C-alpha cells in the first residue's frame, strides 16, 4: 500500500531538490511584497498629509466657504459668522481657524514660503493635540511659533528658542511637532491674532470655524441647520471634509495613477514569476509527479502538494519582504516620512501575497493534473 509522507515534508523536499528555481519563486514573492508594501506605505503617508489639518481635528464640524472642496485651499470668511453659529441652538462652542501665507527669513539671508496656521486660545483648537516638545500655551508669548522637527529643508535649525523673521516680524520657535507636515507646504502654528497680523489679513477674517455640538445633539441635523440658516458657508463632518480633500487632490494629480501602476506591476510580476517558476519546476519533475500518480496519488493530492509549496514561498517571501519594508520605513523615517501599517492592512496584505503565490501555482497544478500516469513509461 502506498503510504504518502506528510505533505509539508514532501513539499519541502521538492523545494530543496531544485534550489535555483525555488530561489527564483521566492524572489518573485519578495519583490511583490516589497514593492506593494513600499508603494502603499508612501501612498498612505501622502494621503495623510493631504488632509493633515482636518485629520488633527476631525472630531469637529467644519464650517468653510461653500465652494471649498479642498481643505488645503480654504477661502476667506467673515468673523461675524462665528456669532451667527453661536446663536444656533445645539452648538456648544465655535473655534475660528485662520490659514494664511507668509515668508520666513533667516539671519543668513535665506527665505522661503510657509503656511501659517492660526489657532485661538485658550483651547488652541485647530492645532495638534500634543506637541513633540513644548506645549500649546508656549505659543502665547509675542512671536512664538511651532514647527515640525522634520522640516529641516526650510528650517536649518528647529531647536527651541531659534529666532527668525516672518514677513519682517521677529519670531522664535517655542514648540515642536513631529510628523505634522502639510501636503506641498510647511506648516507653522501660532495664535490666530498673530497669524492674521503677519499675513496682513485683517482682524475680522477666518478660514474655517470648528464647531462643537451640545451633548445629545444630532450632528447631521446640526449640519443641515447650519447649511440652511447661514449664507455662503457649508458645514462638513470633519472626516467627510478630509475624505473630500483627498479625493479632490487624487482626481487632479497623477499620484494615484503612478502609485497604482507600480502596485499592479508588482502584483503581475510576482504572479507570473511564481507561476512560471513553479510551472518550470513541475515540468522538470513531471516524472516524479507521474510516478506518484501511477502508484496511487490522486490529482487532489498533487494539487495540494503544489499549493503547499506555494504557501511556503508565500510565508517565507512575505516575511523577508516585510523585513525589507521595515528597513525602508526606518530609513525614511529619519527624513520625516512616517509610515505605519495597521493590523487590518497587514492581514489583507498577507492574504494578497498568498493569492499571488497560490494563483501562480495554478499553472503548475493544471499541467500536472492533465498528466496521465501511463505517460511516465514513454520517457
């Protein structure tokens, strides 16, 4: 009676028998894992930076100009809208936010453009909830600003106390953030009064109003009330405005196309590298598979044997590829590109790599399934 050894041991023997082809298949999985992980990680970083302002304060209802679809290009609003909002029943508090442009000048003569983010005290809503160094109240003294530790391209020094000029007015770094970076621009946080002054925008302007609703108040109903009763504005759920901003930028740039193309290429490359390598290995070992079928192994057993080999490649390839991704993310983190993968993403990612490996193994499985045991004796 034909007694088959455990499939895993048998699959491992097949893998070790032809090391060159096994290395090729493993390399295909590693390439797919690294390229897909790298590109999706970079894409995640970019999308987070696209809506960084909204992302910092997504728990509020955002009231902006009624033409706004991109939170990075907010229009001007009259500050009297704040009082109109506060007059509505169901609103607990309203926090104005100002966004304006400015130029930073350094003692050595260099200058560059930045985006000023003005937040209102004492709550400082609109800015980061936490600072890497310093506190929100450190922004109260005259000239105080907060910058990100990774914006060294603009700020040669981001140490606390570093002095500079913004639109000809003296400023100094009083607090620092970590990873709070804008999309295509450098963010500088300060008080709303100072941001208005430095931007020469006037005391009665704002870019957005962040609304807190009273406990128990239905937020969607409140959004409808605001849109109905206040002319020239539109109220958004914070997360909805953030998603709309990302959609707007992706629609009007080639970011999604370029990154998506690379991900598709990595998927196809891995699929066919694994598939053709396993197919070639199966053809080389067709006598062995045929002999196994001749002495009692079923097509189902042979398929499981081939898919077990593919699963081994998937697990090893994903593990090695992910280690390479971790090395990549660690290296670029020093430049401020902070990439994080959620547990749910990693599960989906691993399932995708398994699909690539197992899908590629279909070529070999179909070839061996069609092979008749009697053909062994024709060689």
